[in-house]
């Protein structure tokens, strides 16, 4: 793992006000990455920026909805004005309502697809032109184990995260000529606000923490250029392996 590869790079991280996104932002900043942290809630994303700054890192807080293409382009333009480029994109922002299919409303279905899948599309579209021009970059999409297998009460969430996997692998092929690497991380049980709200009945005593996902991001960003990893399934140690 060559941490020097991260020094001076610029990263945009969505959903960085809390949970996995915040952990990724803090971790990358510690490795010398300048991080633009984006979220819908101003107080949360400003807190992330303050924590990074207090630890000696460089951060830029941005408030925006990833389903708003115009606002996302404004955010990307702001990053370019401050730091000149974006080398790393972490599509982390997510949403989910876990309930039986027959209880799922059309509005909940649309919101899940819009945020998890279309939002990933919108932010990637805004960032890619610069990466293509500089002929290099890394995109990491935070999917889920729900993107690899069916899970009851997660029909919309599974559909959106399966979509993220399809987008990731296709984009990896299309971006290869530009030396842009595209990966997906598929975590199992991680203690986040989303999981606590949707699965409050579950025992989470052995679940992963957001920092575990952040360490995996660092691994992907510091792989030797001659190697790559398309999809990482990150599970809690006490769970059953995929397919088991």
C-alpha cells in the first residue's frame, strides 16, 4: 500500500455529513488528500469540514442534493476554482426504506432509485470530463451486499444497488482508455443512521463501523497501477460468506 499516491490529491465525497461518508473524508484527509465534502444538511457537512481542519487537513464543505444536476455542477465548479481538479470521486450518498414490497409506495421507490442510482449517475457525469481530460482518476461507488444478492424487505434498495454495480462495471470498461479506475465496495452490516433506522430490531454488537469501509477505500486508491479490483464485498466477520 503506497500512501504517497494520495498526497496532494483532491477528492469529492458525497453523503459526507455522517456515517460512512464522513469516515472516508476524515481518513483520506489524514492521508494528505484535500477533500470536498458534500451533503444536504449544512450543519453536518460543516462539522465534517471543521473536524478535518482541526486535524490539520484541507477541506471544503458543500451543500447540495445529488439529484439536482445544476447544483452538483455548481459544486464541481467550486472545487475546480479552489483546487483546480478532482482526482477522486466517492459516490457514497444513499437512502433506503426497508419494508415488504406490497407496503412500498411509488414515492419511496422513486426516492430510493433517484438518490442511490440516478444521483451516482449525476455526480459522475459532472466529474468525468475533467478526469478524461487529465487522463486519470479514481471513482469508488459505495454499493451494498444488497447489490449482490436479494434481501427481503429491500426490493427498492436492492434494485438501486444492483444498478450501481452494473453502472460501475460498465463504466470501468468505458473509462479504461482514459486511465480512470472505477470500483464498487459492497459492505454488509455497518452501523449507520440508515441501518439503525431500518433495522432497529437487529443486534448490531458485531457489525462493522464506518471506518472499516474507509480503510477499504484507501486500499483501492493505493493499489499498484498494474492491478485493480472491480468489486469488494466487505462483510462482518460473524456473517456467512456470499453464496454460503
